[in-house]
C-alpha cells in the first residue's frame, strides 16, 4: 500500500475551500472575528501568502495522519513491519479478502468526522477555557475543523 500524495494534497487544499466559505462574514466569519478579538485593522499587513502556504502544509500533516485513522489496511501493514515481501502468507490472504474493505469516501468521512469531534473539539475547547474564549468561539473553530476532518478523511480514504 503506497501513500497517495495526490489525495493528501487535495485533502489539504480542501481546507482552504472550506475556510473561504466557513469564515465568510455571511457565514461564521463575523462571529469568529468578534469571538476571537480579530479586527480588520489587525488583518492588514498580514503576509497572506505565508499564512495560506503554512495552512496547506499543516493541513497536509493532518491529512497524512488521517490515513492511519481512515484506512484500516495500514494497520495490517503495520503488523508486518511494512515489508510486504517478507510477510507471511496469511497477510496476502487477508489483503486478498479485505484489501479494499471500507475504502470509501463515506467511510473516510465518518472516521474523519469522529476524529474531529473526539480530538479537535476537546483540544480547542480546552485551549478556549484557558484563553477565556467563549463557547461560540469553540463551536465556530472546532466546527470548521470537524467539517474539514470529515472532508479530508473522505478524500484520503476514498481515493485509492
């Protein structure tokens, strides 16, 4: 099983698309600005190329990690140490029976969303407690990432 770098890149880029929609002032952008303390004045002078570029790099890291959550066959490969040539015959039999099992956009979206709810929400929620941010901030920010994780998981798992 090889890494699908195109799927990882598409998954990473999907976060920009979701972000452009999610953080639009007509969607959640106004709420996020109020709740995070961001202003138009603070935004001026930002290096947006660097911000978007690093955002894609970080999203690529997330997409890479989501492979291990959404593609169960990677776990089977891990059990043999990643060296298919030296695997026992039972590995080949397992992969013949289950090689594409649960490799779908739907399955990836499910596991990506679950990961977002049980990983991202608690992390952002905990940070928000110490940063004295509102529950609205937690909902908007974690909601964005939960949606992104669902989409990213779908792309990573569904693209074979």
